[in-house]
C-alpha cells in the first residue's frame, strides 16, 4: 500500500464526529433538480479591474505606490498557468516573489516560521507596521506554506516591523477563531490577513476589526459569507477586499470536465470545513451546471483532513463501486482518499478527477499508475494568494484604491507526467507554490 499523508490524531478526533453525517451522504440528482443538495447558485464574478499582461506594462500604474507590475512571466506561469490577463495587484505581489533570496532573508523567514502559528516575530527593520495573520485552520502543509508565502512577502516591505500570527487549528467552536481576531485587535496590529474557515460565524469579530481601523483581507476566496447568504459581509464595505478565484467559474469549469468526460454516471463531491466559502462557492455552481444524467454523492465535509476524506470515500465505495469521478479542491486529501480502492479491493480504472490544488502526492501516484483511463484536471494550489493579500494591504496604507474583489485568474490544466516532480522537497507541497526550494528544505528538514 502506498504511504498516506499523516494527519494529527487530535484534529481527527475532533472532526470525525462532525463528519459522520457526511460520510453517508445521500445520492442526489445534479443539474438543478429538486433533489440537489446544493444551495441556490451564487455568482461571484468581480467587477472589471485594471489589468496588464503577464510581463507588466511599461507605464507601471503602481509606481507611485512603490510597486512594479513587471512580474516574472515564469512565476506567473508557475503560480497560475497560461493565463493572459492578471490584475495589477496580483502582478505587483508576484513581482516581489524573488527566488534568489539572500541568506539573511532566508534565516529571518525560517526564524519567524519556527516560532509557530500563534506567535510574534520581529522582522528587524524597525518598521512601524504590524501585520496580523489569522488562520481559521492550520496544521497541514498547505496552511504552513501559505503562511510562509505571507512571511516572505512581508519581509520585502521594510515598513513591516512585526508579524503576529494566530491559528485556530480548525477548532469547531467559532469563538476560537473570532477570539484570535480580537486578540490581534487588542495587540494593535495595522492590518489582518487570513482565511476565515468559520465564515459568517466570525463576522462580528471582523466588523470589530474594521471599526477599530484595522482592515481585513482574506485570501483563497475566503468570503465571509457568499453573496446572498444570510449574515454575509460585503467585501469593499464590511472588509477591505477578497483575494481569490472566481468560485462560480471554478465550479462550472469542474462541471464542464465532468460533463465531457463522464457524461453520465455517479461522481463524488468533497469539500473542506462546513460552510466555508471556497468549497460552497464552487460546489453550488458545479452542481447547477452538471448534466442531468450525472448523479452526485455529497457534497461531504472533510475539514481538509486527509483521513476524513478517506472515510468519506470508503463509505461511498462500499455501497457504490462504480464512481466515475471526484471533485475536490484538495489534491493531497484525495490522494489519501483513493486508498479506499485498495482497502476495498475495488479496481481504480476509469476515473475523472477535478481538483484545485496540485500536491505532488496525487500527481506522482497518478504517474506511477500509468492508466490512460484515469485523468486529473487541476488549476493551482493558490498558496501565493497570501502574498497578494499582503501587497493589497500595503497599497491600501499608501492610499491606493483597492477594488472590492481581486480576482486571481485560473485555467484548468490536465495533469501530465511532467507535473510529477519526484525531487520536490516534500511531496505534499503544491508545485505551484512560490516559496523557493531552499526555504522549503529548511521548513521540512527531515523530508
């Protein structure tokens, strides 16, 4: 049996009970029928933004704010794929993602990282800006790498003298994540970035931050309630902006692949923490756009815990061994979940997968299987979006008008053998991360 990614027993114990109902999720007919489990479709398309092409515009529209839009096209390609139009703020963020870091910067980044996810770090610049970082989850590699992306970005701004981190570790009580934001308010941070796993349940704390003059920016499409959802906050009004993909387009892109390559049959749909905007945003649009002939198992919450994803798929396969595909935003979680086939003795043959992230575990396992009937389509890990949140906050401090949505473009890519890098520092890191390999090697020295 191929090795599975380890997860923390404590977290699994917390979430297993919460996910029990989802493991036995009912089969529903997709396509907008009366029995679908998806909420009404919500379109999250952003208003038009000022954009430039990948290489940046010679006029550099952000020059007056100390930024350049002349991002390295190779890094744009690495992070997002063959996209053609990228918002200026995204370009400015990627332009700061240097891959040839000096030893002093690397050591400072590692020192800050090793302090832990609920700690404080002095950057050594003497800058007066205090960056607050509030992660509603934590613990897994994706969250750690995303935090490192933010650390490296912050270190490119000498104005940032202190970074303060809080991590709720997916505690099922939203008061914990809300308390982290209130802690940052009391600490007097200048701004807060993070991922609001608990959604509208922490809206009051975010509003308190804004009322205190501390702007909040979530990344990875972490809407604090999707548009139209009861209690949802409005980006650009209740918090500064939202960084992330057009979730509805992501969902319809997933559906387009399922419609084309599955056509009819049963697929499983998985998501992360219950009600988080990232999962719900693409799920509801995928379910709406699927062929009527495609039936859906789920959506099932996994808390983005690998072993919970495995239990979900074990439950599905034990009663329906003919699942034709899976949609999930977490590739490494699906890698572990596919162990269900071996455990149950079900052949993994014809299978279509759509995922967002691109951890090497799933991709290298796919390459090893060498099965032409098993195909994977993905967009990108999105770790670098925390960099965009930092840059947006710094631009805001300098008086630049931040749009209410910073839409990160995405394209669907089919996995090829070139997408498996067996020399990756750790296979659980997305190939699209902009953290340099030498930094990853120090983050995970025993890999």
